[in-house]
């Protein structure tokens, strides 16, 4: 199949699944990088060393309202500000997450905005508790699609997230057990675990104590540096080492806000295929009681998707 046919297969049928849309987009992104067939999301970029919780003892000393970063501009103040490491930023977010009240609603809503060169791709999904699913790929239009998991990486329904362990080690084990790519989880368990932890924080209705456990598990990652404050938190750089630990295979940049406990992936570099030509992406999620937009058959969204496909193909050439 021509990888540049972004949604060719997905649009061939009367009601393509949302996964078909996702897979086609990832195939195109991989082609734009000059690589081969698409691999599981993010897996090609992440090589992890062992992760512990050696930074946990620092959590008690962190006051979220007084956070500062190593390279923040000097502020006029009479008191010395706390300078945090990357793991301490994660632990501060864990402390805040644990204290937040649980929320609920009719639909769990996920919205992802991703820039692909000059094209901005926006996707929204709504999940009802009984598994019903709606998807929006064209602005203002919403379509009922086949049931799908909240996470592509894990076979977990909305209510399953409420029952996840609140201990970091047990949470990692439970997420690996739920992986939809068991072979990858067996062969690269640390890589798969980190993928799942970040997805839990950015895309799922996990309760406060589970979110706190996910942040504490991430705080144990090695080679994580605080690059300084941004408008929406702290920019952290994770350096991923080769299997033998002798060289850096690539880096990932994420932004974590210890006050709102939001985590987003900003971009990647290296990993054998050069800088990623996909711009910063932003994923937001939360409960809502409404399906905003006009309900239409999936076929009504196809013209917009086809137009995006043509723009991406022209951009590639």
C-alpha cells in the first residue's frame, strides 16, 4: 500500500473505525521521516534504562506554589527559591494530583491537536461508560463510530481506570498486563511502561491517587533534566540511552505543570531517524456532559479528511 494515502483504506468502507484513521496518520508521519512501515506509536523513539523511586524522599520538601527552574530569570524576592530537578517536578505534580478531587460526567472527552508541517490535525473522541464512541476529525462534525479502547496501548475501559493500583510498582505491572502489544511489553517492558504511564496521565479518567502513582513512577526515570519554566509548566528533557548504556539514542521533551498536573509531549529528536518533522502536539482530556457539534454520518467527514490528505501529500513532495 502507498503509505502516502493517508486515509485511503479508512475511507474505502462505509464506516471506518477510528483506529483505521489513527494507523493511517501514523503511516504518513513515518513516511515523512523517510522511514519504513510505521511501528507502534512512540515505541520507535523510546529506549529506557532502569527506573526506581530514588527521588521519592524529596517530595516532602516541595512546595508547589514556590516552584522555580534552574534557568528561570532572576526574580526580585527576598527569599531563596527552591530549585528543582526533573524528578522533583514530577513528584510535585504527584503531590498535587493526589489532593485533587475526583471528577465525573457523561462522556470522557479527549482532544489532540498536532501540527504536521503546515497542516494542523485535530481529533476529538468521546467515550460513554457503556463503550459507545463518537469521533470528530472535521471541525464541528461528530460521528458515532465503532467501540474502541480509551487507550490504543491498553485494553482498559473507562471504569477499569478507577480500579488501577495506587502503588507505583503495582501500577506499572497492571499496565503492562493490560498492554495491547504483549510481545513488545515482554521484549521492552520499560519502554512500554513509560508509554502507558504518560498516556494514563494525558488521556484517561484515572482517579487522583492513580494519577499520583503514575507521576511517582515517572519520577524514577533516569536522565531527566529540568530545562526551565514555560508558560504552562516546566520543560523536561528525557535522554534515552542505548541498551548497553554507552550512548544516547535520542531525547524526548515533555512539559509538566505541577499545579494543574497536566503533562504533554512536546517533541522528539534523534532515535536514528533525525529530528521529528511533526510539530508540538497537545492532548487535553476531561469529563463533559455534552457532545458539541453536529451529529452526522461518518461519510460527511470524509471530504475534510481527503482534503487534509492532499495537503499532506503535496507537502511531502
